């Protein structure tokens, strides 16, 4: 399996954009890669039927040029996963 490289740009603001460019070891862009931003914090939803805990998940797919841009992302401790063809290629954490 060839390595997949990821370029991440993050702002220092409390809310901002998170941009990704995904490419392989030959420098070719990887289109169609699924990128997930998963909050490490648990959120709680309480209803009359009960309590549900969940992580906030923001999903996106790289375009034909290997780019993906998430807008208005809250700055928090998140887990990033990158998948291509149902295989997890990379996981990383941003603090």
C-alpha cells in the first residue's frame, strides 16, 4: 500500500476553516477520499425517552483536485480520520 499524505491548515480563531489536500507518494492528488472530523468531547441530548451521548461528526469528500474545505469549524480537541475505498488510511488528533 502506498502512503497517503495530508496537508492540514488550521486557524487559531475559535471558529474557522479546516482545509485538506490529500495526495499519494507520487504527488498525485487523491480524489474521493472521505475525511471525518470527530469531536473527542461527548455531547448529551436529553429527551423524555432518555439520554443520548454522542460525538459531533463533520464529514466531507475530497474533490477531483484532492481538496476539501470545512467552514465554520469550532476549535476543539478533534480526531481526524481519512478513508479511501472503505479502508482507514490515517487517523490523527488535533489538540
